[in-house]
C-alpha cells in the first residue's frame, strides 16, 4: 500500500518558524504538537549538556533503542553508539566496519535531508565487472544508483515538478521495515515538444580509450545520436588527451550532419588523459556557443582514468564554476571501459549539476545516446532536495540507504542557495530507509517533502506525502512488484558493499536474504514483470553468488 501526494499540497512544517508561517490543517495539529514537544526536549537536553560542561557536541548524539539519548550514559565524555541496524556490525575478527550513511539517526533528530540524484553508473559498472568474472570494488558500490536503475510505477504529475509516493513493507527482523520514498517527474513528451538542445561533447581520446568498447563505442554512439537529434539542435565536439582541442564549434544539425559525422569518424586515440583540460575547454566551448532558450549541456564521455593535469574534481569544477552558475550549463557523464574512474566521474557530475551513466555495450549505448539523452535534454526541476520527517512517537530509529555524497544539512532544506539535484522529465528518484518502529506503534510514521526550483523562473515549490503504520505491508512478499525490485536491488548493493569471508554473514540492512535467496526472488520478479532489466539484475546476483 502507498500514499501519494495530491497536487499543490503544502508540506508539513519542520521548524518552529515554519509552524508560525504555515499553520497546519486541524487534522495535523496533534502531530505538529508532538514534533514541537520533541524539539523542546532536544533544546532542554542541549541546554543541560552546556550547563554540565560535557565535552561532546549535541550533533554527536546517537539514538538509543530504549528511546533515551545515548548521552544518558556517557563514558569519558563521549557518547556511546547504540547498537542496531544501520550500524556496521563487528566482523568475526573483532574489527569494526566503516560507518556511512546507514548509521542510525542521532536522537532527537528525526529528519533526513538529501539532494536528489538519478545517477545509475555504479550499478552499470558493477554488472560489467561481474560479467568479467570479478566482484566490484566495494568503494564503487552506491546503493542509491542500484535502486534508481529500475523503472517505477509512481504516479506522475501533470506539469513540472514532482509527485511524492511513500510506501513500506515489514522485514523478517522484528520491528524493522523498509520504507520507500518515490519521486517522479512528468513523462517525457514528444521530441517536438522539448526545447532545442545545445550539446557540447567532450570526448576522451587518450591511449586507454583504444580498448574495444571505449572510443569505438563512443564514436558509434555519437554517430547514431547525430542522426537522432532534431534539425534545430546543435552540437560541438571537444577532444582531450595530453591537451584539449575544440574539433568542432557549436554547429546546427540542419544541413550539417555530414560535417559532424566526418568530425566524429576522424577521431583517433593519442596518449595521456588530461580530463581537467577537457572539461574546462568543453565549458568554454559551450559558453561560446551558448543558445538562449535552449538546453545547454556538456556531455563528458571517458573512462575517467585521469593521469595528467588536474585530477581533483573540485579543482576542475572550480575553474568552470562561473560558467556553470551564470549560464546554467549542466554536465552529463558517460562512463566506459572495464577499468573506470568511477569516483572521479561521479564527483564531477554531482558538482556539475548533472548525473552519470555507465555504458558497457552497444545496447547500453543505444539506450543512452539514442533514447535517454535526446528525450531528457529538458529540465523540470533545479536544485531539488528531499526531506523525510519521521514521527518520534512511532519510530525508534531509521537509516537512509546510500546517498552518502548527497547529504544536506537539515536546516538547509529551504535554503535555495544550497545545491540540490537537476532532474529532467521521465525520471524517478527512489530513497529507501530501514526503519525500526516502536513496539505496538500505530499512527503517523513519516512525512516526505520534496523542494525544487522552477528551471526558468527559479521559483521554489514543494510537494509532500505521508505514510501511516497501517499502510505498511505485512511483508515484502505482499508488497508491489516495484517495491520488491527496489528492495532486492538495495540488498544486492549492500551485499556487494560488505563482502564477507566464507562462512560469515554481515549486513547493515534488516532482514537481509542470502545472495541465493535474492537470486531466486529476482528471477521470480523477472518472470512476473517481464522486465528485461530485472532479468539482468537476477543474472548479476547469480554471478556475485558464484564468486562468493
């Protein structure tokens, strides 16, 4: 079961100022009062810590399972983390695992805030690595990109902005549920309905791109896309190896397709990978060819194995920050190759107000360059962020699955100067939470709110939806197929992120099945849904199971 927001719904206030400026409907006053009491409790606790001269900071407090703050029992002036899902469990040799976004939320903070992200490169690269007979490096596994790689059946809004859907299902671990927050933009319209596109392709022609499935695949993809784009679109081509070069300035497609094909066909690999120079020259070329009223975007195609010049994404993007902010030029990253600089490309896209995909074969390339990119050059939302408020009367603790690099301070949710995500039509964004409810809890569980800026006027908008405990399915088996696919993808990512020696079992998610069980569930879902993407998921899990 799920709850979907109606249009133009006023989001639930999250601060005292919000309560004064946006009084809640009478039906919500009881919940708001509960939240206000929780806030006052937090202030009282903070004041007590200051008066007693405790050396720790309020922000370090972890939520304890008994409902009391972990600071109620201090040792050597430091808070002791509460046990439970969302913390990495000790391994058999006694060493502690790395903590990440799945750490349980600190009491009394019942808010979770993050910038939206539609990247899928991590899942695509993991599939490629498994197909090559290797387990992916755990550092390249980002669970949100696994989850966001699958089609969802969320209700779509009529215009720009988002719909909000919240649903959940109980796991086989006592009191633990998975709660899914789903955001969807309007469907992508016909090609004729979108604004013109001005695309600057920044193509890696370094020596490492000579491997089959890299430059050859990129050239073929760009050639197909040249034929797919409209006459009123335009493209530019920048290449980089040791240095960067503008091979083709911004050129309209109408009457110039042969010239563009010739420029693409003439590309050859050279030597080193100066990605920084390529991105900088790409943005300069995009600004020189800037088209008012068009979607201006830089598309970087690379294995991201930078070894010359600047290799730090923050430094690279700092040099082009003015172009990005002043002209609203977004970045789209396309990763290729069996060895792939995943972290660098992902960081570039995040800081460049864009997203990344990974292309491993001709089918992937066709989908990205012939379908996704031409259809989604438009934007429906800028600087989009989500905030989920859990009810302290029903929720004991919670953990967001993934989004480690997209966390936003709770107080910055309505600060529109703080960077969010840029989202186009036809997209869905999914966030999954592990939630432990209080024994016997009943009533309001969570409110999810998304905030975004209109891509043209920069006017802020919000939309919200709520979830009640009664709407949570009794088990994953009775949940919708799309919810079950989401859960399988998240459990799979978690297993890859925390590989264990033979004979041990470790998971940060409640009710985690074995890889063998996940394979069977994914195969059943592939059969029931007829979705080829779910079939590929089942194949990937089977390969991982065999390798472990």
